[in-house]
């Protein structure tokens, strides 16, 4: 039996390419000097479709270098941690050590910070630094200032340039870690926050004054972490031991790594209807004792669009899933998503939930100059069941309550689009949107460069190769 997480737009590619002097339709604006980078899972070698979890594929970063109106190259490279190198038959690099443990190479996002390119993943796994041509430099622990893994979704503060993050791992027990990485690439602040149990906290929100934690009912599942090689009479006691450890003590990283990789069934997280759904609000300079918790309807959020302070309230725009990993343990396939607004009212002690758009969508992005500040526009990709890419990009005008759409045509699969302003001082939609659109029948891909105001094509960079549907990317200037 096949897996739709290994087919069609999600099917992996099997070789690394370097393609130069790519053809372009239209004209690339002169200010586009840098690299468009995107990360995603791409398993090395054969995998078992019955147990393959989409989130557990080996990380592969794709990049297109733009300069002086030209597309100089396209590259795709697996991130070489010890496990990936072993699968590729290459010499193993040093283990990531304090940076986190290595199960799959970072496969979720890729950013630029402090002059470095960093491939990201979550759950206690190690991020890795890449060179300018996507070769692996090594595990990243931010100059020895941060241990135990990082997150896939840090946020740049547009005022200070610092990188804020919330990291989770079942090795942390019942705590998540808020961190601030300074502009030199070193952690200047880390704060442990106690949560209900051991949740999968994929993302968080940042405002001018607050950090927001999403403590929602997708939690560590000891049944998936106990290796299948454990004899049946011992499996139940082993699960009890794992359950007892989670939330009480920190599990050493080597133990955690063995639990996940020694015959378990992929991602060790699942829907937990007994877990309370809530969000936590902490002042930016606060600590664990300063967090206030507010109940929300049970659901799951992978990706907030943005958040901001509005007088005494806090506004959170999020893509809401009704649940996650409840009936499909191998990927995000649990019903229609919606774009919702949650307004936190600290005085009333409650969250007001409302619907902004009911189209099935994901991968929301905002002009990152507006991160933590009031925004008008948001961009998302319309998707089909199982988070397979559709051919339509959405631009939400949240002031007017309208949505502009752009269809790329039948047989096309659109990935996440990122916003790049035309000038640093330009208006919120005065800029470009960059994203990959695959043509499934021809097995080719275009980097589409769109006018953010109209969603019309400014230019298209033609890549004579298929780029599988993946997760997140960014424009890295310079």
C-alpha cells in the first residue's frame, strides 16, 4: 500500500542538482540580491509507506541565487547530520552533542541570522548551519549558548533584529524554553516555562509586549516511542516508565533519540482529548510565574499568521485545525482548517474566538516588518485534504474583510510564499511575494515573483527539475 505523503507533489527526489543560468520570464527587480531558500522532508533511500510520517523525512534545502537580474543557480542539498551521512554512505560528521540529538536532518525551515544560514527543525533535534551554497557546516548551538535543540519557527523582532523562539522536546519534560538570540548569534536570555504535560508546541506568537504559548492537545505518546523490539510483556511497563519520566524529569537526549529511532512508529505525538487546550501570555521580560493561562476550544495550531497588542487585549490570527494526529497518525489530515482570530481579554480572563476565513488553507505569512505589530494583510496557500498543495494563493485584507486569489492553473502546486519589501520604508503590500510553484505533469518548477499588491506575475525563474512540496523558506538577502 502506498502513502500519499510519498506520492504526487510530495514524492521525494533522489539526487542533488546544481543548475546554472536559469531561464527567466519577465524581469527580476534589481533589489533582489540574495537567495530564496526552502526546506522540506525528502527521505534518503527506501522507506516503509505504512509507517512513514511526513514530518520524519530527511531534510533537504532548495535554493535559488538571484543577483543583477539573473538567476545564477538552483541547488538542492540534503542536510548532513550523522544519520543522513550514514544513509548517503558518506563519512559521519561529529554528533551534534549539546545542540540536540540527530534523528533526521533539519527538514522544516531555513533562515538567515547573524550572517549565518541555519536549517531548522523542532522537538529537541539539532539545527544545522549551512554555507552559502547549501553545504552543511555542522550542528548549531549558537556559539555554545543554547542546548537541547531549537524550534522550526523563531521570529525576528523587526525593531531589535533579535531572534525570539519557543522550543519544545519531550526530553524537556513538562517545560518549554523561551529564548532570545542577539544580533551576534548568541543567546542572551533563556526562560523555562512549565506547561501541562509534554505538548508539541510547533510555533508561538510575539507582540511588542508579550510572548504567547500554544499549549494544545497534541502531546508526547509513549506508545509510539517505545521500540517495537521490546518484548510484548515488557511493552506496557516500558510505556509506564516513559509516561512517568515525561513531566517529572528531563530525559537525557541519547535516551530520547533511541526511543524515537529504535523501531517506533515515526513521530511520537498524537491527539490527546484529555489534555486541556489553552494559551499562555507572558510579558517579554517576564518568567514562568508571570504567565497567565486562558482556555480555548480544543484544536491545534501549527502556524499563527501574526499577533499584536490592542490596548488591553492581545489579538492572535491563527490557522486553526479542528484536531491533529487523531485518525491519521502519519501526517496533518484531520479536517478543514480555517483562519481564525483569537482576542485575549486579560481583564475578563477569556479568549474570544471568531472566524476570518473558512477556506482550507495553511502556511500563513505576513510582512515580517509587521511581526508583533498590527497588520492589515496576510498571505496563505489554499490546500487540499492532507495538506497537499493546491494551485491557489490567498491574500487576506483583514481591514476590509476581503480576499484576493491567484490561481496558477490546473496541475500546479503552490508552496508557501514569503514577502520581500521593495524598500525598507515601503507600505505593507509594496513589495514582492516569492514562492515555488510545481508543474506536476512536466516535472518542472518555477520560482514565482509576484506583485504583492495585485498578485500579478513580475517574473518567473524556470527550474528544469521538480521541487517536492515542502514546508518553510525565507528570502536571505546578500
